[in-house]
C-alpha cells in the first residue's frame, strides 16, 4: 500500500507539472517517427514499435486510473482494503487481477533505470538495424542464387551435350579399337609362331655350345687342380709367415711400448725435477738480482765516495799550493823588509 501511495504521488506530481496537450502532441510526434522507422526497417521494427505502443497505452491507462484514484480517496481506500475478492463479484475479481498485474508491471517499470531503458532501446535499435541488413543480404544472396542456378542449368545442358557427343565418339573408338585388337591378335599369333620356331633353333645351338663349354670347363678344372693345390700351399705358408711376423711385431711393439712408458716416466720425473730446479733457479735468480743490485749500489756508492775523495784531495792539494805560495810570498815580503831595515841601519851608522 505504501508503494502504491508513492506511485500515486509521483504520477500526481507529473500530471500537475506537465500540460496534457503538450504530452499528447509529443507522444503523437514520437509515434509517427517510430512508425516511419518501423516502415523503413521492416517486420522487426514493426514488432518493436507495436510493443512500445502497447507499453505506452498501458502507461497512459495506468496514469489515468491513478489520477482517478487520487481524485477519489474513498475509492482508493476501498481498493486498498480489498484483500481477497468474493466469488459473487466477478467484475471486482477481474479488477483485482488486473490491478495485481498492473502493480507488478509498475514495480518492474519503477525498478528499471533510465540507463537500462536507454540500453534496451539501443539494443532494439541494433536488432532492427541487423534485421534490415540481414534482409538486404538475404535478398542479395537469393538473387545471386537465382543467377547461379540459371548459370548452372546452362552449364549442365552444355555438359549433357558434350557427354552425348563424347559417348558417340567413344562408341566409334571402341569399334575401331576392337578391329585393331583383332588384327593385332592375328599378327601377334603369327609372330609368336615365327619367334617360337626361331627360339627352338637358337635353343638347340645354345644347348650345343653349353655342352661344349661344360666339357671345356671340366678339362680346365682338371688342368688347374695341381696349380691350385700349389697355390694353396704357398698361401698357407705365407699366412703362417705373416702370422709369425705379426706375433713378432706385437712382441716388439709391446717391448717398445714398455720402453716408451719407461721413457715417459723418466721424462715426467725429469720434468718435475726441471720444474723444481727452475723454481729454485727463479728463487736464486731473484736473490742474485737482489745481490747484484746491492753490489751495484755499493759500487756506485764506493765510486761516488772515491770521486768525492779525489775531488777533496785535489781541492786539498790546491789549497796546499795556494797556502804554500801565500807563505812563500809572505816570507819573501818579510825578507825584503828585513833587508831594507838592515841597510838603513848601516847607513845611519856610517853617518854617525
């Protein structure tokens, strides 16, 4: 009852807010547009349009009934109070059933969103478009089928004519081939008889030759038996000698292999000793290089010291020479001064 009251309020607000004439005009325009689309798209569009028109008529009838119930609260209360109609009121029972159906339809319509309605409309439009396209393709395929059927019938007639002509030619060829076959058989029999006679004659000649060749072969075998026996003895002797040489070769090769193994062992030992000696030599070479480097440094230091000593000796000798010359000059100056003083003293004495 609460859901019916909410539906009545929504319908009342919609009826109060819109103009009935405008709604009717818009509905007629939409109806005409959909009829034109249905006429263009064929039977599927007509079915969709019929369903949509039935839904629109049902919606308009429901709106009208709900408006009447809203304007007559008493009737609405009576309808709301009805739970189970009595058996005697057939009109009331029918009204109750129709209202129940209307109630379920309204619930379904109210639960359907705008997006779902748009999706369903788009789906119906897509189905209509597919139906029209399928119908066009079907008509096109039917035309192609009719054309192909006509072409196939024409080709079948031509093939039938060709087959009949070929059958006639085949009969003629078979007749001609039978004549040729009879002729060939007679020729073949005649040739077979001639070939048989020639074969028998050649067979006698070949048998005679074969018999003579057999006798010659027997004589040749008897003649070559002795030489064959001598050759067999020689072959046996050669095989024995070869076997002896092979055994001797095996023994010598075994000895050589033993010697090679011994030499390899000695070589490996000497190689290990060489590696140890090489390692010791490397260590000694490192020590030798260190010692020689130290000796070189000592020699260079000694040579530098000797050079320094020679330079110092040379400098000392040079200083000694300068010192001696200085002492000599100084001594000569003193000697000259002393001689001058003594001569002056002698002159004074002579004057006195």
